[in-house]
C-alpha cells in the first residue's frame, strides 16, 4: 500500500499490454517513420524520455503515448504530466516499442504528436536561414545550437529535411521546443523581406574575401547557409550584404554545415558580449 505522500500512478486505460506488432495502432504509428505517413496523418514521432520531458515542459499536445510497464514503474511523475497532455495512452511490450521506434534501443516510451500550425519566426536581432538542408542530423544540430546561442529563430526552405523528422527531433536534444521555426515556401523572398526591414544578410560562400570574424555581428543579422554539397543558390548569394567564409587549412574543402552555423552564431555572441 502506497503512503499518502507517494503520487498515484495512472495506469493507461485499455485491455492490458499491447503485445502484437500487427495491432492496428502499431501499424499506424509505424507509418510515421516516413515523410508521407507524417503528412497524411498530420502527426510526428517523439521518442525517448528526454524529448517527452521537453514536450511536457512546453505543454505541447500529444496524441498517443506508448510506454513499456518497466518505463512506467520508473517514471510515475512524468507519466502524470504525459497523461494530462495525451489523448490516448497505451502500455506496450518491449518488442512492440522497438517496432514503433526509429532508434535501435529505445528507452521505453514513444509518443505521437500533432503537426500544429506554428507562428512564423519573428527575427529582429539574430536569425538563421537554411536552404536545402538535406541531412536531418545536421538540421537538428543547427536547431540545438541556434537555441543555445539565443537566436530569435530559424527559417527553412521547403525542399529541406522535414522539421519533424525523428532524427531532427533527436539531434535537437529538446531544443526543438524552444526555438521559433518556420518552413518558408519562398526563402529568397522571405530573406529579401528581412533585408528590406534593416537586417544585415550574411551568406557563407567559399572563396569570399571576408572571414566570419571580420564582419560586425553586433547589428541585427540573418545568417544564410546552404546545402551540404552545393552551397547557396545564386539568388540568395546575391541578396547578401556581406559574403563570408570560414578559413580552412590547405586541402580541407569544407566544414559540416552544423559546425559552420555554430562558429558564426557564437562569434555573434562573442562580439555582442563585448
């Protein structure tokens, strides 16, 4: 018998533990592994305890939450928070959880969440715009760094990796819920709009004459970064007030785009701290 001071753990409603990977719910959740499935259901996946903690902290709505009995035994307080946000909760076997997760060794909980309409990112002091970023790990890392560097928000071209790709969520380490973000159907037009409103547009271009630390980053600035292989389009390069490069040793062609973003964002922080 629990003591009066111990929280009451709410056991998921239903008919027991879901053990079959052929269960209709399991099949529907597995479809969210693909971009097509996320688009059709207007849902995406949240995997792991840390992301669920961040979702609860942000009070992000949840659709269905599945956890193993072992996870429930260890996370009663978080389960209370999850239950307040979720439309449906289910206990599932470890085998079922592995089948609905995209990770190799999931830690016991997976949720689905609605693709809610978000407010456009409102950039005024420091922002980042990304064109055709294909690698979801890079995108998630940039989101994490932009949030850590206190950027206003992030703009993403529509031909990039999905903002709610499972790897983006994981790589962001929860910063996904902290940074205002928007997918832009016309990134060039949006960047042009910020330029007209007085933001300095910086484009990273190989062979540019200025290094990133030679530019005044204390003024309102929008940093524009391009595709991992081909870089920025000519349209976005031509909009830049300054084209900058990151100095590299001889024989090194380029840096990972998430590293490039981190260097410039933190140079902005360094300059602004002085």
